[in-house]
C-alpha cells in the first residue's frame, strides 16, 4: 500500500506543515473472526515546511483493522524518523486514524 499524509505541527515549530508519503507492507493475522487485522511496516519520507525546513526518512510501524462490510480501516502507528536536513537527528511521529480503500 501507499499512504500520504498532511498535518500541522503540534511541537515548538510555529506555522509548520508536515507532509509525508510511505510504502507499506502488511502481515495479516489469520485468527480474526470478523474483518481483517494486520501489522504493517514500511519506508517513506517526510518534509516539514517552516522557518527551519526539515526532510527525513520515516519507518512506520502499526496495526490496522479493516472492516468486513466497509472500505475503511482504523489504525494506530509509531514512526521513528531520521531527519537529514538541516541537521541529522532522530525524531518520531505517532498517529491514530482512518483510511479509505479505493
């Protein structure tokens, strides 16, 4: 799967916009009676537009549940990040959300 996201920062950056895109692989659990549950992992990139713009590499790790009768899932994820610009440093993101399947 591919995912993209956009958000505004809740950290100490003023008026920062966060954009990311990831390629995700899923490992599905077999013993779920309704719907589908997967652990997912992947690789992606992010950029933060602010006074001090950042760009980095993301490694998303998460769980998602796909509903049996609707083209939606709910997910929770943790994302270690290696920022490459303006300085090399580690960061992280987390998310809870809903995805729509085409």
